[in-house]
C-alpha cells in the first residue's frame, strides 16, 4: 500500500489477495484464458462430498495458504476427502497460523514443473526451471522425490514459458520474484499454484550450479541495476550442466544408527553433495512430507543421460536398506 501511494516501483494492491490465495490464483488463470483445474473453495463437508461425487476420481485437498506440501492430500473417495477436510480445516499450518480455508481441486494428470522468474519494470526473466519426479510410498500419493533441471532445449520449455509469462501479466507482477508450479497435461499447461516470492529450500544454490546464476542474483540485479537487468535479459539462459535435487524418503521410524549405503551414493558419477537432515543418533520419521525428509542429495553431470541414470540408481538405493536403526529397548 505504501509503495502504491508513494508512486515508487510496485506490483500494486489490486491482486495482493490473489497472490496469496491458491484458490483465487487458479480462478484468475481461468478468467485469463489459461489452463486451470476445476475446483471449489470448500464451504462444509456436505459441499465437498457432493462436489467430489459429481467430479469423480482422485482430487487434491489443500489449505488455502501454505507451503512445502504442508496439508496437501490426494483423495480417491468423497469419504476420504471429507475426513481430510475435517482434519486440516482448523489446524496450524507451516506459517504457524490456523488454516483460513480449504481448496478442493481436480487431480491433474501430467508432468509437474517448477518455473522461477524475476521481473523488473514489466520485463520478465525465467531464471531456472525444474521437472519433478514423483513416487507413491508410505501411504502418500505423488510425493516429490527429485527436481531435475530443465533447459531451453526441452520440448516443454516453450509451453512453460508462454504460460508463466502470461500468468505474470494476469496477476500484475512487474517487479520481483515468483515461484510457479505448473502441470503439463495432455490438454496443455495448467497452474498448480504460485508464490510471489523466491523459491524456497536450496534451489538458488542448485540453480547456480546448473545455469551460473539464480533467482536471488536476478532479484538483486532487478532492484540495484534495472538497466543491467534489461541488458542481461536479452541473453538466453543456458544449462552449464544437468542438476538434480533428490529428496530421500524414509520408510521407517526410530533412532537412526547409520546410513549403510552412503558410500555407494558418493561413488555415483553425478554425486555432488549430501545434505543430511537427520544425523545418526537423531530421530528418523517415516517420510510423508517435505518436513519429514531424512536427507537431500545433489547430483550434477555434463551429460543428461548420466544424470538420469544416477538419479534412478539413487532411487533404487533409497529404501529400508538405506537406513540402519538403533535396536529398540523394551
């Protein structure tokens, strides 16, 4: 509001609420002629039960506002949807505030991508793009197990670029970073959600590894050197190497004794680094969300096929044999 009243560079307040509401974002995409999932803002259990019965199949239940997959559930029956809604509608979310509402959306079948952007004076730059790999495990459907770098050479790039830039204009972003999650389906691109902010976790580090710069670098440039931002935007993005962020998935819980197969991970050709989240002696959770991951592994390789091979090998290693627990004392 201050920036708007002072007349300084601003995104304005017209879409402030939409930038924070997962429901309103998708509705704006639809009104702008962009692909969008069918959805409702749940009023009560009966409302949800009737809508799921009508739409059929699997649906997504998630808080109106949150992050890191907090509160996101995939439900196959109306009864399951209602139970999930009742369980999350009033709980404290990852931002330490009570959920303000619950959204129900159709389950989009396709490949999900992350598109990170930075804007300056209405000029947009795609800084990095990632493709999610997903697994269904530990009772959780479509858990993100890795994010793999995507370059302009990808056949998906033109569609993702066109959709993201159109959505930036629709939601009136002229300055600063945005983090998109976009699904490519057989019918085209569709918005999962967006955050008018920097991409979280260690994405900037791995983007720099892949492209030589990150969303943080471009954001600093946008605010400190707008002319330089405009000049550098004319330079096409190039992948210097192929990179993957791999999010390991523990199938068990208890006190962690060791990671017996860690040396095999380190011997992978693409091995770059290991970020332990649960160290030996710590408590290991069954992984059902981003907040219960035991470890993150970074992979990097000049050859795309070699990276893909090592990513699949890492997924093969990650299982019960990857985690040694302390013997239970009773």
